[in-house]
């Protein structure tokens, strides 16, 4: 069966029952129908004094067009840990409509390792993304309205940095001109759209600890500069209160379940190639109070998602992961070993061995943060025993446990061996987590540290205007924040065609953006776009309704 057919055939428990299993009373559940709910702010506040469970990060080797199944492995591991007697929750990001209708067609796991209701989660869910989009664009509208009605703050319209957003891949909106049509329509200026998952409002929602912290962060968003170069914030425009109103419910974590009726928080959704790639701090913190183990994922490979999870999310939220799982596939290793996509199903131990350098780099990167790692091989039917043997030999030589997983076909039963290895690593006390750079390091040196230590680069190339911007951010009091690298997910370099584990390359920093409310500086590297485009044949062409009104084409 397809993923959507498997999900539709699942026997879901009422969300209130999932909440009861976690010890959440009826008044702590805010139901959105029968199978999804938000958790009330009052209940979340009451969790503060409880001890924390163990936090497990699921990351991966560099992604390929074949897909590695990181979310599927996260769900499968959560089910597997519950099967071996560890009370476990999973914490995932919400899917964006952009990739669902673009390339992915869905992002709620796969096979018998899914979170459900799959259709709801992949589409409008509880409306969080709509609320984020509305709050972001309200700020844009209030900025332009302020300029239209006299511009008392002296905003330099050439220095407006706050774009609009939409949760869809639409390359035609990357660069536009707004305000055309005469004086009644405001001042004409260059503008553009980012995708919602790149919005600073999304990052703020995912890093905020509660509603008060959310509003404080919203107020600090820098949207433009005056003619004298002074920053203009959402507080200056008196927009933060209305934005917080729009986000009042969105800031609360969403509770759903896996196909095996285990609890899951699905909340927030920043991409890891253009944002920080982690689910919300509020969901992760709540899960740590409600379960003995929490399994969460970070987007794309460990060079992007895991680095930001460690250097941004864990740093800011005071989290200390106990272990990490690095997902690998035989197909991905062969791809990084030089095999063309159309030949990935053919056995080729030599290509697997050539591609292991990529996996090794990711294992080295996880180790740099002091977190013990386990390798999960997401098995496919085309994989050969000799290919598995090559991976196991490689991992054994490094002293890294490895497990062949069949969760797509078997659910949690296909990850019990992995779950045992993860529990052993997490309970060993070997974790000595620490970020790879201190707060006090200059911003350009933070960027250089990530490029050299995580990407294997020789150096960074930042033009004078970028260095000037970084110095201005530091002069304005933002030098202590972490950096959020925005670059291609397909390579350690800024060239997506450069596979494997390249070294000695140069990371080109094209621009930098201050996210003062989120509390980081974004470094846009190479040709990365913060508004993706649709592929030649988008998944949307295959998505629709059948004769009975059921959704088809999500996968």
C-alpha cells in the first residue's frame, strides 16, 4: 500500500486518550477534531518542576535525490523505544505546503513509521503556518502603511529588509516591485517574498519559551533602518501586540500519534538549509517533562540541521542531548560514491565504500559536539548483504554502533535493535555536549569556524559589504548571537554538485541578515534561494481528490 493508504487504514485513538497516557488532564487538551490537539499554556507552565528525560537527535548524512527517510527513522525509533519499555515521545517539525506540492508530496514519515492523521499534518493541520504567514505579513503591511502616512520614524525605503512570505514554492515572487499605481498605493520600492519556513516569525515561534517570550522577541524584529542607519523594529511600529494575538494559539504544541498510537508533538517547521531546521523549543521541553526519552530530528544532513540544533537550539534552550542517530542508506552512499541516480538499485560495494567518506564526516561532526552517535541504516529491498557489510565494517573500525532498520515495512518492530543501541548510548553517560564556538567570538569567526570545522572548507569569502554589515550588527549589540548558515543541503560545500566529503573549498557568504528577535544572524552562502521554485514536474500535478472525496497523491 502507499503511505496514504497505510495511514488511512490506521486505527487511531482519540487524542484525549493519547493525552491521558501522558498524564495530561482533559482541561490540558485543546482538541482540533478527534485526532489532533494543542496543549494548553496553563498545563505547560505546570511542568516546570518535573525532571527531564533523555534527548535523542536524529540527523543524517548529506541528502540525495533518492531520499534517506530521516523522518521515517525518527518515527520508527520512537516506536521501537516504546516497544523495549522506554516511555518515549517524538518531536517533529510541521511539513510546509511548498515541498508537499513541490518535490516531497508529504513529510509525515513513510510506510509503517508515520505520524497521523497524515493528510491533516501535511496540509493545513491546526493552522500554525497560516498564523505565522499572517503575522509576518501584518508587520510588512504596517511598515508600508507607516511610510505612506508620513514616515515619522524616518525609514529609508532603500533599507527595508522585511520581505513578505507565503507558504508555497513560487520563484516569480523572489524579486518584485511593490507600491505601483500612484500615491494611493504607497511608495514604489523593490520587495520580494520568502517562503514561510524562512520567516523570522517562524524561527521566533520555534525558539520562544512561552507567550510572553514570544511577544518580547517579536518586538525586537528589525525591519528596516532610518536614513541615519538606526534600526527600526516591530516595537517601533507598534506591531508586536497584534502579531502576538495572531500567534496566541500557534505557539502551543500540537499533539498527535504514530501508527502504533505512541504520542508525538508536531510543531513549527523552519527549513534547515535556509533557517535553523528544528521543531519548537516549547514542544521539546514539554516532551522532556512528559517522557523518559524524546526523539527529535533536525533537517537535512548533520552539517546543517544537527549543527544548528546544537549551536542554536540547544545553546538557547539549555538542552543537552544524550545521543544522536545518523541515518544512512546504501543508495545515498552509492550516490556520494559516484553512482548515477538511475543506477542506485544495482549492487556496488565499491561505490558504497567510496561514499563512506561522507558518512564519516558527519560522524566526526557529531563527535565534535561531544555527543555519542549510532548509525541507522534505513534498509531498502534493493540493498545487498555485501553493501551492508561494508558499512558495518566501516562503523566498527570507528567504534560506532550500527543497526540495519526495517521500520518502513515493519514499524517499531524493525527498530528494536536500533532502540537498544540508542538506549545504551544515552544511558552510558558518555555525552559531553558543548557548542563549537563561544558566544563572545566575532560573527565572522563564528561563520569561519562552522565552514572550517563542519564543512571542511579552507576559508570563507565575504565581500566588504558583508563584513561591514557584520560589524554593524556587533556595534548594535548583536555580536553575541549564534550564526545560522543558509546553504545548499546537497554538499558540504556551496556547490550542490560537489559530492562526498570535499575539503579545501571556499564558502562564499553572499549576504547576512539579522534576525534580532530569533537571536541569530543568517549567513546566506552561495546561490541558495530563500524562496524555492517548483520542479519541472511538481508533486501537485498528482495530488487531488478521488470520487469519494479522499485525498490522493500525498506520499
